[in-house]
C-alpha cells in the first residue's frame, strides 16, 4: 500500500479507478444541492485531485476554477474534462492555502476529501494551516457565499465511524461555525477481485481483509459534510 502522498504524486490512474466506483447511489450531488443549488454558480474546487467533484459540478456551474497541489492528479482531471468537452473550467496547480483565483469571485468554495490534509500533514501547527485554508476560502467567496468540506466519515462502515486521527480536526471545523451532516457514498465494484485489489491499494490491508471476509462487491462508506455561509 503506497502512502497517500505517493498515490497523489504517482498513481492518479489507480486513484481514478477507485473513485469511479464511489457513490453509486449518487448522494454527493444531491447533498451538495441540498445545501446550495449549484446551477449557474461560480465555484472554486480546492484540492480537486482527478476531478472527483469537478466533473459533475462543471455540468451545472457557470464557471468552475479547480486547483490541486499535484500536477500528476490534475493531468488526469484534464483528460476527464476533455472527454466531457467542458469549456467553463480552469485547472491550476496550486496549494489550496494560496490560489491564483480572484478575490470574491465564488458563490461556492468546495473541498472534497482534501482539506483534512492541512491538519494531517500540518504537524504541531495544524490549526494554523487549517486557518490559512479557511482564510483563503473567505478571500475567494462573495459576501454570503458558502464553503462545503467533504471528508471520510468511515470507510467499511454503514454508520459514521470517522478515522480517529481526524476527530480533532472535525471538532475544529465545528468550533469555526461549520454545521455538519453525513450520508452514504458506497463503492460498487465490478467484481470481488476488483473490490479486493482497489480497496487494498488505497485503504490498506485492514480494509482488504474486511472485503475478503464479507466477500463484498459493495464497500460501505460514510461521508461527512461540513458547511458554512461566510
């Protein structure tokens, strides 16, 4: 199992295969639209990766600016958007704490499964790094704009079981005024062998063992959503 940093720098193709299997219930777009209808909005996607959120937001938004610190991941996102013949999206290699996008240009700033790395990789100063990310979101948003953060709330579980190392970060978001909810985003694999291979690749042997024990082709997952009108 490669580290997350190695995956994001070198294994975009495998990561893309995994996310194509996620949320077969199509709950992510529905839950985002419950907070703020995205039709016709200007959106900034922070930590966009291979375009996990970008690909469906681009169909509805007026303009979408997406960034990721990994050129490797964005190269995959570019190919995805090319197939969709999307013309309203700009991709930029940039740290989410310092983006090249214009101030007060977004109705929605969204970060999917990426904002947490400001805390995870932030060391003893992780609060300060999260604050930098929040400050950048405030700079980007129009008055009254909304920030949405999506994070892992438990892979391999049918009800919330957040990764323990993220609990303090989740509490910090709430302390900063974020409301929260959760929903299911289960992975539907084409075969048991695919489920075993892809889950083991990204989530590790513990999750592969669960897939093996239950002979899963559907890997349950909970996603946490945090949102704040700024």
